[in-house]
C-alpha cells in the first residue's frame, strides 16, 4: 500500500507522539503506515519533521507527569518500592532525553586555577595559498 500524509493521519501520529507512544507502537497499529514511511516523511517534509520533534518533546512532559502516578500507586500500596524505583528511573531518563532543557542534567563548564578556560581566537586567511598577493583587488 502506498501511503500519503494526510491531515487526519498527521494529526493522529502527532497526537500519539505527544501522548508518549513510541513511533514503533504507533506504526504497529491497524491502518497506520510503516515506521520507515513516517521517518521518510519527517526527512522530506520539514514542517512535519518539526511537528514530530515538538510532539516528542511534549512526551517528555508526559513522562515527567507519570512520576506523580507512580508516587500515588506506591503510597496506596498498589506498587512495590523496588518496582516504583525502576519505573521512576526509566521515566526520568525518558523525560531527560525527550525534553532535556526541562528535565536533563545541567552541565557547567569551568576551569580551575591550573587550567582556566580561555577564549580562543583564530585567524582565517581567505587569500591565495603561501601568502601570495591576491591580484583581483587591483
């Protein structure tokens, strides 16, 4: 079957991605294109690719929100502490990868007194090789 990216199909894919459903699972559903087809659409259609990236980022919020559900299940005795720990770790990892600005680790670059960070300045010579004069300016 040859698939065409229609507005209803695009909306369904984006909605599922925002809900945190993986592209693999989305494409395994009935009446959905293959993962390879969706990836091709993302490459060939910049607007769709950007929307998919935003939808995946929103899925980071979903993963983070699910941590509250895990805590509630743990508090109500519906989930053992060891299981809650594993699930929480996985959700935190997922959120940090899907929405790193909000949930990712902060990396600070700094030097110390023996190895300070200093700006580097490079000179780019766009003239002729070996320092020959460029005659085109005369």
